[in-house]
C-alpha cells in the first residue's frame, strides 16, 4: 500500500467513525416522538376503557420486536447531570397528566385519562424532547 492509499483508508475510517457517532447521538426524530406519544395516548384510552392488560400486552410485544431486531445501546454514556435532567422531565409530565385529568373530571368530560395523557404528550413534545436533544448533542466529539 502506498502513501496515497493509506491516506485514503485513514480518511474513509475517520468518515465512517464520524457517521457512527452522528447516528449514535441523534436526537429523537418526529417518528420516534409520535411513537412515544401514541403509546401514552393508547395507555390513556385503554385505561378509560378498563383494558390495561391490552396495553401491557402491546408493550411486551414492542419489547419483543426490539429484542428480536437486535437493538444495541450506544457505547458512549452521557453525563449523570444530563441523565438526571432527562429523568426529571418525568415530573412535569406526571403533573400535566394529573392537572389535565383533574380539569377533565371537573368538567365531566368523557375519557379523562386520555385527556391527561394529552397533557403528558405536550410535555414530551416540548420539554422532554428538548432535554434529550441537548443531552445527545453533548455526546458529540
């Protein structure tokens, strides 16, 4: 291998490494946010219908599909501060769920659990997604 071929191989390796880092540290796509929100809405609808068992079955099937497809976690871990920040976004999501449910129950609206999950989805779309995007942006070299 001459010097030019060696340089091309190094450039290609660096390019592939950068692609792997970029793919492994990408923020949630719109499809992933939609999937997360639809899962939360399904929980609300099925709770209102008294069919929690169906939601649990759907989640187990989703885990089985992910396991079967060989989902792998990133080898790079984010800082504990960002992980705590992402986990802390659960608190406003639960608070929005409870608040929206209280309003729906106070106004005697049908499907109060679903209305509560709409509030949780708003937090997921606005706050949680932003924190997750910042977290993964901190992982980029």
